[in-house]
């Protein structure tokens, strides 16, 4: 399995792209970046050495434009990614690095299943970390005018890592979007959250599992992870539920959900925690309560399908059961989804890029339109909805 972050949407907070220089001559662009680095106080000879091997990589642009894997519905996506072999490997890694996971839980409050799931999905436990030259990827995406504000700061963070001896511009490789190591962290995240887990004086996320796991745990804590709280719980929902109450826009206490007839498939509902009812494939498919920690996943990755699958896999790795897939109505193809997004945009909804991917904006718009048309407002787009529009 190729690393997830080769196809994942980045999760950085974006400023305005117009405020960031981009495009034009690549050589001239690199020269301008070098001058900016020097103006920030970096040694000129170090800057020249750092940028000496920088090259534009068109394969990075191609990867950035091709993220169709996230068009798959949750059930298909989860079944493809969560194999018995991956479960077995995860449990073996949990034993092998038990002391490291104990330390992560003690210091950062992050449960081992959560990190194991990220480790599995992003790099197959370190086996597939990506072979894109990291500096070239970051400079190429900084030069590209689609999202320069996301990537330019990462170049200067990589320069800081280079000055510390933890980055080689010529040989450091990773995902197409610049993430490095077993849990695929961007250079700025490594600067802010990197932990020397094995005590060798360096943060080496590519070859040191203790460094990678400790750094991942610290990053999740910094993003708001709450210790000793759940993240996702599968539930059963009465069929007379007001489906417009589902979705991440609505939060109720666990006690309130229980009073509406929502029951857990295992364990107990956390009555004092706020939660959202999520129906990834509509009211006839699987159902989950998403607790506050679930939202932290979106700070790591913005794909709803990825987040839900990673959170569910974390439960499985800690002994949770296979979810009940139900019998959902068929979803839309990529082309149909684009047509739906165009229709929603024409009605004034902000669905973001017309990309055929069922993201948060599209889900919210779908739910609003379903309610307007008197259809079950479960945010799951179907052929029937497309026909009505």
C-alpha cells in the first residue's frame, strides 16, 4: 500500500495565495527564495548549499492533481485498507514497541491504536515512505500557484532541519507533498513537535520508530487531543430519527443522543461528552458517534473518508468489532458527483473545488438541499437527489 499522504489533502491553515509569490521562471523563483532565507538571518553559504540541488518535479504536480482515491465510499475504502494482515501487523507492532506506546500514552495522552492506525495507513508501518525528493517537492509546490501559502513555510522549516543536521536536501525523500518519515510529518511539524524518542540526539522519523511515534503523539496532543477520552463509537439509530440532526455540524451530549434512541453496538455512550452522529453512507448505512477527539483527526488530514477510516481502524486495533455496513443506497460516481457539485454551486452553495470528492462542504450542501426537498437529510448524495436537482 502506497503511503496515504501521497494522496491526502494537506491540513495546514491557508492564508491568501495572492500574498505569496509564485510562478514565473523556476530558477528565478529559487533565487528569490534564497534571498528571502538570507534576509531571515540564515548564513548565505548554508542557504546556497541547501538550495543547490533544488529542481522542479513535474511528477509532484501530477500527484497533486490526482487524488481520486478519496472518491470511494467509506465501506469500500475501509475494507480495502483494513486487511487481516494489517491488523495482525499492528498488534505485533503494539507488542514490539509496548514501552514506547506506554510513554506516548503517559506523556501525551494518545492511545496506541490511534498512532498504530496512522502508522499503518500512511507508510504501512514504515515500509513505504515515498520516494519523492522532499526539497524538490516543497519548492515545486511553492512555485505552483495553486497553494503556495501552504508549502513555502515548509521550505524554510526544511532549511532549519538542514542546519540541525536532520535533513539532506539531496537525499531526503518522502511523500509528494513533502511529508517525511514513518508517520509522515511536514518539516514545520517536525520543528515544532519532533521528539528524540531513542535518545540519539536527533529526530529521525524515517528510521526510528520511537522518534516517529513520540513525535506523532506530541503532534496530536498539540492539535488538541484529549487524554482518556474516546474518539469514535459505532451506534444503532432508530429509523424515525430526524436525519437533519446528523453530521458534524450538530453536537449533542451523549445523554441527549441516548434519549433520542441512539444505542451503542458495544460499550457505553459517553453521556457527559459532546458528540456528533455521522452517517458516512446515509441513514441506511453504518452509524457512529464522533466525540471531540474525532475532530482532531481533521487537523492531521482533511479527508472525511480517511479520518473516519483511521478512527475506526484505531478502534479495531484496540479490540473493537467490525462495523455493521447496513444496506446503503448506491452513491454517485466521480462524474455524477462533479455534476452534483456544479448544481449545488449554481444554487449558491460553497462546495469548494468541483473535484468529484464528497468533502465536508459538499456534504453540508447536500444535507441542506435534501431537507429543502423533503428527502431524508442524511448528507448522502444519491441518484435520486441528482435527479431531483
